C-alpha cells in the first residue's frame, strides 16, 4: 500500500476499499462526518455511545435478524445507533463484530466524531447524534470495491450475469426471507467469471416494501451513483437501512447460496428494476475509480441525507495493492 495524493470530485469521493482483505486487516472501513462535531474523552456522549454499542451488540447477536437499534442518553448527549450483522453469521461472530465496533468507535476517524459508520466484513455499525433511525433513507452508506478486475474480456456478458444475480438476490431477500436477507450464486461457462456470489440484506425494522425500495435504490445506483467499474470483480454498499454485495470467484458467506442461477437464467430482469449496464444508460464510469481510497472523510452539504453523492471535495486517497 502506498500513498497517492489526488484531487477529487464528488463522484470520486467514495469510500472505495479492498473487499478481500482478511478480517483482521484494514478494518473497519469508516464513514466519518466531521460536520457533526466532536466529543471529548470521558464525556457523557462518549459514555452513552460506548454503552449503547455494548447493548446493541448483545441484542443483535441474540436476534434472528441479526439486527438491533436504539438510543441512549438525554439531549444534547443522546446517541442513536444500530448494529446489522450479516444474516448468515453466527451469534458469536455477530457479538465479536459488535465488540470490535466498541473498540474502534472512538478512534476509527482519527478523532472522536459524533456521527460515524463502521463497516466490517461481518457487520455494519452506525452511531450518531442525529436520529437517522426515524428515516427509511439509507444514510451512512459506505461503498467498497475489490480493486481488481475479472480476467474475461466479455464484460457485457459479465454485467448481464451480475445484473441478473443481484436482482434475483434482492427479490429473494424481500419476498422469501423473514430475515430480509438472501445470498446468491451464479455459475457460468466463462472461466473469467465462472462463479459470482452475492448478498442482499435490510435492517430488521423495515417493512418488505421499504426493504425493496432501499435495495432497488442500490441497484439503480450500482454503476451510476456509486460508479462501480463494469469489469470490477467485487463491489459492495453498506448502509444503515440496507446492504448489497457481489464478488467473483470466492464465497464470502456461510452455507449454500439461497439463490442459484445457471448461465441461461442470468438475463436482466424487467427494466423497471434492472441495474443499468455501463455503455447503455446512466453516467459514464470514471477510470479514476481505480485509485482506491482507504478512507474518505467527507462533509455532506446541508440537507443531504445519504451523503455519498453530495460530499464535498475533501479527500485523502491512497492506493490499495
């Protein structure tokens, strides 16, 4: 890994990181909102924040949906938070991830920032002085990429397969899972992307309709808002309301995939819910996304809810090998 200074526009100001790192390496991947302000060590806000994480990790690990949310403390030191563990992880793995969040919550941003989101491989944690729980908006989004590409030259075929798999996984999570969670696998003849894996999940307090809306929002923005490369072999968005992930060649979840698609079943779904394939619709994908950001500390404009597409040009980029 080596540093690389680089100016950035809002389209590049994404937290773009390496998905395939071991659990102990380079985690968590944070989203930090400096505009929320700081808090002091030993303050009432810090005490509330840490106590809330301890409670939520216990509640999430004992929940069938692997999800918990809540608040703690009186204004102006009220903390709102949630823990969303991936639906296939064990109670012990979920508890351990919550413990890691407890250990990193005050240091992941380099200073004590009141609104922070932390993405680990097994879980997503959000802590804030803003009541984001009152909204179904997927605020606190953290987009991630693998930083590597498929070996196949059939990028269009890969995008069709990925589109079909992501849409099928979203459909299963909403319509066939009481956990609002699903995993998927696509198997095809091209050795450059013979196996594609996926996962889709919503926070346990969403209705199926709101879950569908959230996940379809991620699908619509896959190549446009998040500007994932059409030949990238791993992409992911983790947020406070839903998460979506794909990866080529290696499974990242436990157990058999809930959705299994052969090559012939990987055609795009109806246009109303399809992911736009680069080169046909949506904004062009910038080659600058190849410069992978280890951390972006971004300040959203006033009125921004999700933050990703409205962040100011305040970036610190490094290239991840």
